[in-house]
C-alpha cells in the first residue's frame, strides 16, 4: 500500500529540485468559535507522524487549533498543474521536536521568533 506522505515527500523534493519558490508553502485552514481562517505556513518536517509546521503557541492559528483541531492543508503547484489537499487533525509537536527545530534555526531567526508577537495588531506609530 502506498503511503500518502511518501508521495508528498516525493513531490516536494521534485519541486525543490526544479527551483519552485517555497515548495513547502501550504495554505492551512482552521476554525475558531467565530469564523474560519486560512493562512500560508511552511511545512518544515515530514515524518511517519505527519507534517509539521512551527508556530508561536500564542498565535491565532494555535488558538484556532486548540478550539478545533480539525484542519485542512493545501499545497498548490501552478506550473505542474497539481495540488495536494490534506484533511486531518493537528496537535502540538512533542517538545523535543520543537526544541530541535528551534535550536537548528539561525540566530537571527531565533531572535525574530522571540521578539515576534504573531497575530497582534501593529500600531501605526
């Protein structure tokens, strides 16, 4: 039996080799008590457990997933006339996985993540 995650990995590797800009970019759809939302996330890891994107646990997407962990994810590859649609449930990554990802980021990206207030309105000052 074919593992769908193997197909996702294969396609992403193909698109990366072709020079597709941000081949791991996908639209994540979530639901909150008041509405539905979509935003682009970057899939940073694919394992037997599933696909991983990393976010601030205080972000709106994280809050949405805490409210309802049913999500949809869509990769769109215009030039190849392909898309991948995944529906399932999301859950926080194990601490060891999140810590390893954070540790392997560049220092500038670590500082940016610490300083960022995702999903907060910016003052126009």
